[in-house]
C-alpha cells in the first residue's frame, strides 16, 4: 500500500517550561489506557510518538459493519525538551529546542495552572501568563531575526518591479511591527489567499497554529480556575485555542484498566471523556486535518486528509493509483449511513451521491472511489 506522506508526516510539538507537566501528558498519551477503545502508540524516536485519534464515529461504523479489522486515524506528537530563558541565544538546549519547534507543524504549549508546594517552579512562583511570555519571547526573537534578514532583499526586489516580493515585504513589515510590540505573528490578520501562501512559505515560529494546554489540579479539571482565566485573557487576541486538562489526574485515569470504573471516575470529576482524548483530537484539528471513512465487512478505516482537500486527493491517501486514475467518488454522509445501516440501503434511498474531481471532501464522509489506471 502506498501513501502520500505530506499528511501523515505532520506533527504537533508539546512545549513548555520545565516541570509544567508536558512529559506527564506525553506519557499519558503513550500509555494507551486513557481511552476506552484501542489506543495504539508507537515510539518513532525517543521523543516522538504516533498515536490513534479517538473518534466515536469509527466505533459506531464498526458496530454496524462488524468488520474483520478497524483502523483509526493517527497523529504524531513530539515531546520537546523544556525551554529556559535565553534559548534564542543558545542557552540550555535552546538551539535544539528551536530546531525541534521549527520541524513541527503546530504547537501544544503546556502552562502550569495549579498550586503545589511539592512541585518546584523554575521561577519560584505560579504565573502561567509569565511562563507563556517567556516561551513566546524566545520564539519572537528568533522570528525577528529571520524577518530582518529577509526584509532588505524583499524591499529591493519589490522596488525593481517584482510584485510577489513587494507583497512579501509588506507582510514582513507587518509581522516585524507586531513582534516589536511583543505580539506573535499569528495575531496578524492576513488579508487574502496570496498573503496566506506567503505566510506559509516564511515558516515563522510564532505563526504556527497554537493550542495552550492549561494543566490544572483535579478540582479545576471541569471548569478551570483563576490561572486559566488569566491565560484566556492574555491570548484572546492571538488566534489560538485553549484546552484545560489535569495531567496528574490523567495519569491516574491511565492506570484504571476497567472501562466502567474509568467512566465513573470521569463522571465524578464532571467530565464526559478523558482530557487526553480531547488533547489528541485538539492536536489533530490544530494541524488542519479531518477524517473520511471507508466502511465494509473487511475493514472500517479512518483516513486523514487536509481540510479543503478534494476527492482525488482523498483517493490518493488510500493509494497513489487511486488519484492518478480517479474517475469519480461515491459519497454517503455519516448520519445517513448510521440511520440506514448499509451502503445498499443508502443507495436505494437516494442517499448515495456521485461526485467528481472538484468535490471538496467533508469531515465524516464515507467514500468509495472508482478509478482506472
């Protein structure tokens, strides 16, 4: 089986100051016990793991089709070494830290949002906004260096009549102004598709999709606390997400083998599902990914594509020949398949649509491809 590698190689990096709980969360993900269904995890490198994406829809499809095997989508998570002040100047593992972030496509920034005298904070007190600013500053300094090295060349080419260079110079100038104000590049609004394309090609650290993971105590797992409120206020104009999770509690959940006992534990906390499940799903969506399904008696499978991908691209994720010889796709909406229980019933009810090369795949579509090579 051949796969297109650009989707499968996308990965999220877990970052944060030392002792904020990021490695605990990474270990919870790798344990495979925090989720009710099969939750495979494999270590690719000492700090890189590939884990399945929990998706109840796949479980429902498997219950209907009774397949020989069920295969979930996956997402790669990287546990990046803790950062210290001066990383942009090479302090600590600064150069390695920044290089690891550059290789990631999105960032999960873990912030300590709990009080515990037994867990020493690197700065002596709990202040998640200050911690956020420490990491942000190091990334912003590096981005400012990158931008300043490119501005002159772009300005010169723009004045010589290169329209693309002129647009690049204008965007770089806006990014520079934001960074000098202590803001990340992701806070700068892009005006059109051309600017979005330019921004992607700049590969700036503070322009990567960001999810702030607020690590709280058990009592705050459901509703958060004053520290979480402070983080929400600090990032409200940043175009970033926030997720609240109790890493220590997640580690306890990961040790509970029995599904019903684990469910009761979560209910006592006022949670419907494990925070690790939400974290993995958050990482998946942060990368701009979505899922389509193939469903039958042999196999039910979740396939990963980019949001906005068209039918031939989705076909190519299954096999490169499917994209090369794409003819059409037969598409059933998830809700219709669940209601009618089979492809033949959906076809008879007029719920199976035939789509061509321009069809934009929707999250949850159940698809069958026709091709000729």
